[in-house]
């Protein structure tokens, strides 16, 4: 993430590039900076300017994220769907699955995450499926996804999610054991945040 001083310098540089042959790159970066600064209409203007002349997957992805974050899920879905045949289709499906989950569309979200897993063993899809099942109250299914992720990836985030799951199940001793174990790892900040729930 750019610091404020660096952002201003970056904006001057990218604005200088707007008349160059690679102006779409400058527009994309200016859009991302505006998005980060919560200047929604400005960011949208940059992304849409790119799409006037080319089908740019990065611009579509950023515009879809913007629409999702700021309350236009229908438009976000349309944009994510445009990327299903592209190289980054897994990321688009992952984002769309998370969007569906946000709006409580459990089956639609699950469909997108499992579609990713049908192609390869994607650890982010496993993580999101586990979270989805936990939110739906399907604790055994959630545990299966987290354990699978922990086994295949040795993923510390999976262990953290297991700690949260045990807490939700009211298995407080087991949850605390997991969090304390995580305090010895690089994820100690996240584990500490969850451990505060016990005290």
C-alpha cells in the first residue's frame, strides 16, 4: 500500500503517462489509487475509460470489486462473470463466491468455490468453503475443509479458522489451546485478536 507522499508522486507520474502508448496502465494505476482513497466515482471513471477501448481483465476485476464493495452487487456479478473464460477466472469466481456469501446466497457461493476446486486444489477456495459452512452452522463440514487445508498446505490460517470454529462450537478450551499455539507462529497478531474473546 502506497504511503500518502508516495501516492502523490505516483499520481503525478501516472498522469504524465496518460498521453503515452501505455496509457491504459496509467489509467489502471490511477484508478487503483483512487479506489484505495475511497474516491469511488473517480476510480470508476478511470476503469471505465480503459474499457472504452479494450477488454482489460485487470480493469474489469477492479471495477467489479469497486461495485461489490460499494453496494452494486448486480453490476459486480456481471463484471466478474465476464472473466470466467479468462486466465484469472479462478480469482473472479473466488470474488463472486465471497460476494454471494456476503448477501447470504449460500448455494450460489458454494457453487463458485467448488467449481474452483474441481479445477485444482485451491487453498483460498477451501478456506472460503470452510467459512461458508461454519456461517451456515454446518460445523463438521467446515472442519473437514479446514483440516484438508491444514493437511495439504500446512496453512496457519486454517488453524486460526479452526480456533474460531471451536469457539463457535463452545469448545472454549480447545479454541484457547489452538490460539495459544498460534501465538508462537507468524500469525500471532491474528491469533491474539481472537484470544482476546476469552478474557
